[in-house]
C-alpha cells in the first residue's frame, strides 16, 4: 500500500513549478490531489469538497493563507488538518499561523518526504470513529466512512468532486438526479461555468464505467443522471 493511499489533499500554491512538483510527488504516493493557484479558489474548493489534509501556502494572490485558514475555521467550522507552507521561518509567523488555525508548518525549501510524513501524521490524528455506510449497485461499492470506491473488487481513484457526485447518485438511486440538484450539492448557490459538471461526469464515467462491460452511470435526456444496472438512455 502506498503511504498516502485513499487520502484526498487540497494544495493551494501560486508558484506553478513548485505546485506541479508537489502534486506529482503526492500522487506518486497514492494521494488524490486538487489544486488551486490563489486563495479565493482554494477557499471555494475547501468549502465545497471534503479533504483529508489541506496544504496551504502563506503568500497567495487574492487571499493570503492566514485569512483562508481563519475563514474555514471560524466561519465554516471546518476541522480539516491544515499544513502551512511558506518561505518565512520566524517564530512569530509560525505562531500567527497556529493562531489562525494551522495544525503544522513546513518552511521552504523542504524535502518532499518530510511533507508526506507530516500529511500522514495529521491525517491519522484527525481520523476518528466513523460510522460507515456502504452504498452498492451491481458490482460497484462506495464506502462513505473510508471513502473507498470499488468496482468488481478493483479500487477506483476518484477526485473529491467525483466521489460526491457518485455518492449523491447512489443515495438517490434508482431515481433521476437533476443537474441542478447535483450542482447545488457540489457548489451551493454559486456554481462554476456550465461545462464544469459535464466535465466531472465525463471523468467519472471514464473511471466507473469505461473499463467495465456494464454501464452504470446513465444520462436521462432533458432530466439529469441516474445510477442503475440497465437503462435505455446513456
């Protein structure tokens, strides 16, 4: 088992080369990583999806890391572990980060294995006793507690948005779920561009259905989407 297998991580970092390096390394360790290059986008993702750990740069365009961390802690009551990542190494900066709700701190430049170790440690500490609910259809299983998704015994790697869409469809099956319902669940009253959900459904289909002989995710023309073992419209 890879060190970060099953963990969903949000990286908020405006330095694209560093972000690409960190994302590639975390994904090579088994994590599923979402990325934001500015504070407002990072805040939006943190509010709309469930992550196991947030890795947050301090100096960001639009909204700095301190403010982002305070927003999710005080306004959203979000307890997701936060690792602040910054070039600053003065004690006062670290204390301010902890005051705003950070759980840990790494100072640039840092070794990537050190970041992995800190992510593992925080995720273990944050995990409490979870009441598991296993949602199934045909050979597809989604465990809401462990967030593991399997089909025909094979573990599927989904993005946080893909996991949420699949959970929504499984909970409502065999009913049709409208685009508006899904968008409301994912993004509240401020959904992104109109093609975003279509893109997420496309990626979800590639993972859940494309490698297998039976299609489970169906489009119902003019209505929305549904999960079922057989359907007349796809």
